[in-house]
C-alpha cells in the first residue's frame, strides 16, 4: 500500500500497522488518540511540525522493505 498525504492516520494504521514505529520515530506519539482517526497524515504532520513529504517517504520506504522481506 502506498501512503499518501490525504490518507487518514487511522486508515494507515489499520491497513499498515507496522507503520507505528515510523510514525513514533518522527515524534507522532499521539497516533492512538481519537483525533488520529479523523486527521490526514499531512494535517497531523503539520500539527507536530514534521515535514509531511519526509514522513511519507519513510512510510513508503518501510512498505517496500516489508514487501521485499
């Protein structure tokens, strides 16, 4: 699954639970809070002062690594 800016955090977590580690490493410790279910990845990144493009690159890189394993 390719992660995109407009995807909801909740959607990403349900389809790709292994992304939790990457999100946490970027400082998004509140991924389990209720607002994460209704917030896009881009919105959450901006709230936390994170470059959304760097986060998406890391999440999609994780996706490639897990599919190659």
